[in-house]
């Protein structure tokens, strides 16, 4: 069996850092190994699940039609957050499988997406009510977020300084490209700010914080 994977993250930050994408990629890889399937390629989209206009998903579906392959996703909610969207996807006749429920029937997929949509609507309603109540009490909405954002920026700058010398050593060792530097940092036990392995995009962000040119 042949597959194309579709990975989706909701924010540009997740997409650039590779956070979220990596866990989906690993889940898809494990599934393909289990069923002895061939992964022909992957499509990554940075878009909110609320939006139905997904150009990358359209490309993935077109690729599946061309190769008569199956679309594989890590979780059903990576496809869409509404019953109508899932139903529309089924109407394309392109087979797809969600790793978190690989044996789900079309009926079960409809039911699960309906529950998910209802849950999101309830959460949204509760959030709006809580914000309205806080505003009525005179709370300044977003103040904590600004403080947290400033702290996150300071922490990121501090972390960039801790790996500055390691990046210098990487360049001295002949690493000139972002992938080479990422591999060097990972190999020598240096962690990203999130405590994970390095990727070219995370190296680029650290270099930008250090006000150094990209490798």
C-alpha cells in the first residue's frame, strides 16, 4: 500500500520550529511501518483547523489521485474541525486513514467529527463567557499575555547566548550550512530551548537572535 502523509499545524511558530509536526510525522512513520506501506511523500500545512481553504491539502489529495495512494494523517482533527469538512473530504473519494483510529468506518468518522465540533463550540462559548465576565469586573485583558511574551523573548535570548560558543565550534569544525550546524549541536548534546533536538529552522532562529548572519 502506498501513502502520502498530510501534517497540519495551526500556527506559523509551530510550523517553523517543527514542534507538533515531528510528533505527527513519527506517528505516521510508525503506522506505515506496521502495515508495511510505502510513504511516497509528505505535505505540511500551516493553517488553522477552522479554515476549509487548504491549498496544501488539495495538493496532497491530487497526489493521492495520481498515484492511487491513500492519504494518512496522525489524528482526525489534523484534517478538519467540522462535520461538513470531513463529509466533503469523503466525497472526493480519495481514501484516507487517521492513525489514531485506523479502522474507523465512514459512519464513525462522522460521529467523531460531530462530537469534536460540539466540544469546540462549547469550549468557545465558555471562553467568551469568561472573557466577558472578566471584562465586566474591570480586568485588563491581555496584560498577562504581554508579560509572558516578554519573558519568553528574554528566555529565548538567554538560551541563544548559551549556545553561541557551541555554534562557533561547529563552524570551526567545518559546519557551514544550517543542517550541518543542527546536526553538530544535536550530536554534541546541546539542547534547544524546548529541550529537544536541533533542526535547520531552530538554528536559523537562534542565529537571528544572536544577530548573526545565517550559515
